[in-house]
C-alpha cells in the first residue's frame, strides 16, 4: 500500500536534535510543524498544576488533569492550555522530571494521539511531526520516516545548552547524563508506545553533525524519493 507523501516523521530520544531539525525541515518544505514533545510536556504541566501524585503515579489523576486543562493546538502548532500559551513553562526541570511518567499513561497517549491526527488532517500542504512514536504509532502510513540519535554525552550537552538559552537552571553535564539515561529507560520500557526504531525507518546519527547538516540530509533524501 502506498504511503502518505504529505507526512514526514522524525522520532528520537531526548537531545537528539529532532525538534529543531523537524521545525527547520517544515520551514524549508512549507509544511506545518507538530511538536508532540511539547504536547506531553503540557500534559505533565497540567498534572503538576493540579497536584497530581507522580511518585507513585496517579494515572487517573493525570488523565483527569489533562481533560480539565483543555489542551489544544493552535493553527501554527503551538500548544495551549485553556487557550493560553505555556511555552515558557513547559521547558523547566520540574516538567522534564514529570513528563516520562505522565506520557506512559495509555489514556493520556490515546487522547494526544487523537489530537495529533486531527491536526495532521488539516495540515496543508503537509506535516513534519517530531516525537517518539510518530513512525510506529501515530503516523505509521507516512512515506518519509526518520529516527535521529546521538551519543548520551552529546545529547546531555545539547539539553544543558537548551535550558540555559531558555534562562532556566541547568544541572551539570554528569547530572544531565544521568537524567537522560533514566528518561531513555523509561521511554523505551513503557508498555504504551515505547520509544523504538520502526521497521523501514531511516536512522541518522547526529552526534558529529551540525543540525543544519541533518536538515540537508533529510531534505536530500526526500528529494531523492520524489
């Protein structure tokens, strides 16, 4: 069966560069951009704002918090809670620590997957979607599917730099390495839509590549497949 040529998926673990790469690929193609990581961060923020227990996880509370928060996507793909932008709140360390637990709740994933597919249905002329299960669960029919990876040390360096650029407190590299390894283990080990490389997905190791080089590789491959 022919794949969907209008959707490009870019999956990968934390710090692999997938969000920046996906945003730039979308701009170059004139496609819409979908940051699903921001959606799960917003769901975690909603749980934190309502005081939902995360250790141990109150899964029902996380689902209830998500429903009450009215998470939605603006036309440009920006995530809102109750109609208000939360971009300045979802990148902090508290949300980072909480997001894996909330993202592992099957009903949370089901609700957000539905939102993601609805957004894709109205994304013209096409969509670039980044996340952890775009190629395997949300858009398995996409013709163009990529998985970005990098060494743990490089991913930690990028995440620390990102936090500092957003004006937040950043742990040292060794502490960030430990956090990323724990996140990887949780994401790969969860029952609902675990982080993995789907069959037929093109893997790109970004460790030694500048992000604009990764963008060019993806665009070149898309052009070769047209």
